[in-house]
C-alpha cells in the first residue's frame, strides 16, 4: 500500500506545471561504448574511428574504457581550441599494456601550434608530457607506467601563470609559464583524443577523459583519481538502464555560492523526457522497484523524504533531458542552465534548512518513453 501511494505521489508531482561543476568542454566516460560527450555545455559527441574499441574498464571498478586497437586510433572531438589565456584543466586515466621506446600521443591539436600530450621521447621513460605552448612543458614522472595504471591531470592557473601536474590525485610539480603570448587557440576544429602525430599503442587503455574551462580544485582531482566525479559516496550505482540503454547518472559538486552551495547534474538520460530531484535523510539500496527503476531514498519509519518540484521559487528543479541526455533546468533554478542549485530550505515539512555538518542523500526521478519512469543513482553529501 505504501509503495502504491508513493508511486501515485511521484507521478502526480511530475505532471504538475512545470558551481565547481561538470566539465565544460569534454567529458568522455566511454560507459555507453562510444564517445558520448557528457560535458556541460560541451562541444558535441566525439567520433571514434574503427581502431577504437570499448569494453569493461580494468582501471575503475565499474564502467567501460576506450582501447587502442590499431595504428590509426583516433577520436575526433570536433573542437576548435579557444582557450586563449584563460584557466583550464585536462586529464584522464591511462593503463599501458604495451612497452615501446617511441613516442605515442594521447591528445592534441595541430592547428593550435602543437598543444599535445605524449609519452616516450622527450617525456623520458614512463613519463608523460604536456606541451603547453606557453613557455613551460610539464612532464609527470611515472604518469605512463609500463604496467598498471595512472591518473594524470594538468591545471593551468592564469593568475600565476603556471601549469600544475598531478599524478593519482597528488600534486607533483608546478611549472611557470614564462611565455604565454596570446594563449592557446586553434585555427580549425582538429582537437583529437588518443591521437596526434601518432596514436596510442594498440592494447593501451584510456578512461574518463575530461577538459575543463577552469582550474579545478585539489578535492575534485582526488575524487576523479579515485574513479569518482564528485567526491561524494554513491548508492544504487549504476541504476537500472533507461530507455536509451544507458543508466541515468547523477553527479554533484560544491562551489555554487548559491543556497546550500551544492549543484546537481543529471546526464545520460532519455532525450525529451522530464525529471526532478529528490532528497532524503537515508539511502535505501537496492531500493524500492517503481516502474523501470528503483527509488533508493528510504521512505519508511522516521526517514524524511521530499521532492524538489514545488511550483515557483527555488524548490522547483524540474528539467528536461536535451538531445545529449543532459537535464536542462526549466524554472531557472540553476546558475549554469542545466541541473539544479540545491537551496538551503528542505522540501520536507518540519526539517527547515540544511545545516553545516548534516548528511543528505539525493536522487533524480524521471519519465521514460511511453509513460514509464526511472531513476538515477543516488549520492550522499555531507555539508
């Protein structure tokens, strides 16, 4: 009886009237066995050629990776680099299963003048180098190991200016950029991943490639290195597949300066369908089966449960998935246009505002094609 009542409440709610955050340029998780770009707003999906394959990751405990299977491995991003002198961050997980002495490339743009990342050659044994074009190459020792895996990130801080190199979440070096000139801009959309002048060696593996238009924080880098995107614990992860065949993914990040300071993003959802965010005092894994997914916020006993779908004001998070599967905010309660900036006030009677030190749990509920419904994974956030 409780499940039936809850289902009716959710369905009725959705039919009612209607920022450290995600990467802004490229985010390839490879989890959908292609180069779907989940960045917000992003530059479109990448186009992998026939020498790129996808399969279960040996780097992270869940999801898939991209593998190099030939001499011409390439993912065409369609991006014309336009960074100028601004801040940026770029990185990925890498597993090298092939030893070789020549140079192999992981990304780059020829028309930028040679912004590129490679191992071998000038990068020295098991090192990986970023040619920044701004007067200071940055080589991370041990970033391209002959066995095992590594997570590498480069962060450009224009206020110094310098580029910082991180290995497995830990700062390794900072290199002053002594000749930044006009910065990094390309003349054509030729930024490539897994390739530049030559490809990644066959058998080598890449996972979770990201390019940001900002200098990300040490906390974000550590979470990324740990195969997370948020630094928050997850549950019911991954959720049951939605109508696209992928699992709807919920991520969160702190730093909006709005309300609770938490921003939520939902990606890999069914294009054109509507959804909104949920909050609860306790998780429930594997959750309650509802339609095509599972509600993973506890609704029994003394647990609090609420929905951010109140008409008007900042308690309305209703959004619609765009063609890329990113939930676009409809009521204007997101400073970046997608997702939701969580307010301080909680949509559960008697719970008041989110307080420092409290732990809350979040999930997204959304429609599916044909009138069914589904959910994202859940995340746990301590404020």
